[in-house]
């Protein structure tokens, strides 16, 4: 039996019985990453376009006034339900690493980041009935994928006059998914089947953004295009997938000395990949909208860097349906906090810790459900 490359690309598994990682990451390119700092995640993602520690808006790099490096880790605990049953699982990821800082005394800041573009970690088992030489058999197929796509960004921002900040970034989209298929039969006289392949991806993108402050109100906008990704299987070109163009806008309101509120929305044209995925036997791809609202409350005005309370919610349409024609969605509630550590002599901030807790619900149609707790932590160093 020879695996078609398209099956490996789109993970053609119609009835999962057991799965690791998200049930909604088994199709297309997986579950898209959010490219947000822990602070932004704690506000439901609503601060993403305004936060220099996130990788959504290059203009936000202008807020970084000293060299800053951040490492982010995430632990996920899930419960997934499909028509064939329910399973639980957990996994650990490191979704973002950033380093940014100003260029001397010039009105520029530069930054580099690594973030998760899509996640394709999963293991799915299906059972099917076959007839070989007139004899009915039960087969068990286990398809495993490890990897995904990553976004390597190099950006620059300019602090202009009249509170106008603009930025631009170059994105290198790369990554791979190591896949293997194991098939066993109820009749042990038939030898099991085992095949492996490595699917690699390569593409480039560019983004631009702006921030403008008008008194207590700051507005943000972002546009990005990622073109296409070449897809190779074991170093052989097998496909070319369209990647989305993205457009985002947000508003942030300083509601007083203690409260900061924000809301944002991002549209992504994931349907650019629809034709290639359907041609490979998959369920296609759909355009998505990501909406978020939230805020940050300062508990100690004398030490605003100590334990603020963050809160928020987000709603997202996921791009790759489990079943063709359906529209998977995700809704999440978030909370978070953090602290900063100062040098006792200079009183300059030198490090920080942040924590975000999210509860998300994913669903598609009447048969597919998933509930997950996401615990994200971030370590910041300012040497």
C-alpha cells in the first residue's frame, strides 16, 4: 500500500477514535497559532495589536524602549468528543520567543521573534471494515503527526511625530510535520503496514502596521500577506498551498489610572488554501474572523508592575473543518497576572514573570466538541 502525499498533508481521517493534541488540529495545516504574549493572552488577545511582546503588529515594537527578551511556554489539558467516543489528553508547547530593543538614540526599534504559525501535533486512530479475498476483516489505522509551521519575524518600527508609530516586518514561514501510518488487521496472518514521511513547508510574508494615540484612545491597524507555501514530501515537491492575507484593527481606551480596556478583530483569508486541500482529498479551508475584548486592572498604583489583574474573551472561527461544509468555532475566557523585578540600586526593571489561564470551547456541528484549559507562562529578561 502506498500513501498518497495528499493524505499525509491533510490528515484524511474521518472518524477519530483516539487523539492526542486537539481534535480540530487533524485537518489542513492544523490549528493556527495566535502569536501573542502572555500579557495579551491574559486579556483574551485584546491587547495583541498594541503589545510589543506579541508578533501581530510590527508598529507595536515602538513601545519597547530597552533590550527585552521573552520566552513563552504553554501547557494544554483537553477533553475531546467525536461521534465515535471521547478522549482526554495534554501537551506542552513553546509558542513564542521574542527579542527586541531600540536602535541607540534613534526613533527606531527592531525585533525578532519565533512564533507558532500552525500546530500539527496529533495521533488519530480509526477502525474500518474491509473485505480481502472475500473475507471480512477489521483494520486499525493510526496516523501520527509531529510538527507544524513556524513564523520567523524580523520587524522594525518608527516612533513618528504626533503620536504616530508605524512598522513593517518580514516573515519566513517554515516547518515540517513528521508523519507515520500504522495499519493492523484483526487476522494476524496479515502483516501490519508501516510507512513514514516528512512533509516540509516554506513560504515568505510581509506585514505593515500602525499605532496612533489621541488622548486616552489608541487605535491600531495591521495588514499582512503570506503568499504561498511550497510543500515537499521527503524532499520532493508535491503541492503549493495558498496562505492567508490578514487585516486587523483595534482600539484601546485608558479608562483611568487603574483600568485599561481594549478590543480588536483580525480577518484572515484562509480560503486561499481551499482548492489545494480539496484537490488532495481534504475538507478544504475557510476564511476566519478572530474577535477579542478585555482589559487590565492595576491593583497597586504605587507599584503598577506588581500583580495587575487581566481579563478578557475571544471568539474565533477555525479555518479547517473536520467535515466538509461545517464551520468550526472557538470561544475562550481568559485571566492573568504578572510581576516585574527591579534592580535594587537603579530601580530599573530587569526581569518579569507573567501567567495566563484560558478556558476554551471548540465545536463543529452536533458531533464534535472540545473543552481545554490552557496555562501559559512567560519569562522576560531586560539585561
